């Protein structure tokens, strides 16, 4: 447990709260540390959001399954990022999508009542909270708009263009599995494989098991 508590010192959002206040909140249950194993469900779609959460370490993904059964990873959050901040004070505070731990993950929960107390007692914390919530709302909105109404080929090309710029090469090293890639762009694995084959036939790309080259 001590190693998990030590993660609190690395949390930017909590940096403006004195450590003794955090320790008091941990003792009285206002703050709780939760540990999730890889592939554990953190929240189901439709579940009530009753706490504000900070990812202390690990990785979680916001995922959506469409009517065709395609699993789309809307966004991924890592250590020092937040969950539920834009939902907790809404009229219908329910998670619209499933949140899954993609690796062993440690999460700090702050109940609503204690969160109010922290707001009223520390304006710097309130300002940081509002900034985090606003930034993450933009991230989710951008990801959803990015995939809406786009063909599979457009989604594939968007990903490849992103990786081309990141790797600074037309010969792109594949650092994720096809299954993970398909989830990231919101299609089935078989659909991704079929589209890659079609793009190869059309002379747009060449690929093997480790690389894809934009032609």
C-alpha cells in the first residue's frame, strides 16, 4: 500500500493540497486507492458516476461498441490523468462508455462530498480541476469527431499519416498488434486486414509482419 500512497506525491493535480490533508482524507475514507488488473472493467457503460478519479499509474481506455459489434478505443488515459470529472456534477451522471484497464492500474477515488470540501478550502485545487476537466473534454470530443463518418480506409490512412510523422519515415514500424490497431480506429480486425490487402492491391502501401510502407 505504501508504494501506492507514494504515487500521490507524483500527482500534479494534488500538488497544491498539503500532504497531511491527503493523509487525513485517506484515513477517513474520503480518498480511496483502487487497484485494477489488466483487462478489468473500471466502469461499465451506463454505470452511475459517483466519484472523481485520478489515474495514478497504468493505463485505462474509454471504449465503445457500435451496432455492428466494432470495438472502438475512444481515448486512453495514463498516470496523472482523470476520469469522471466532466460527469460527476451533470444532471445524469452516468458513464456513456465502458472504461477498461489496459494494464495493471492504480486509481485514486475522491468522493463527491470530499471533493466539494477540497474545492472550498483550496482555490488552486479548484482551478487545476477545472483545467483538467476542460482539457479532457476536448480530447474526447476530438477523438469522436475524428472517427465519425469516416471510411475504414480514411481511418487507416489517418493512423498511418500520424505514425509517418511520428517516426519521420514512410517506412512505418508496427508497434501494436492488428487487434489493438483495429480497436484504436473502431473496426473489426478482419475488416482492417481486408482493407490493408485492398490498399496493397491499389498500390497505396506495401507491408509485411513488421512494417508498412506508404508508396
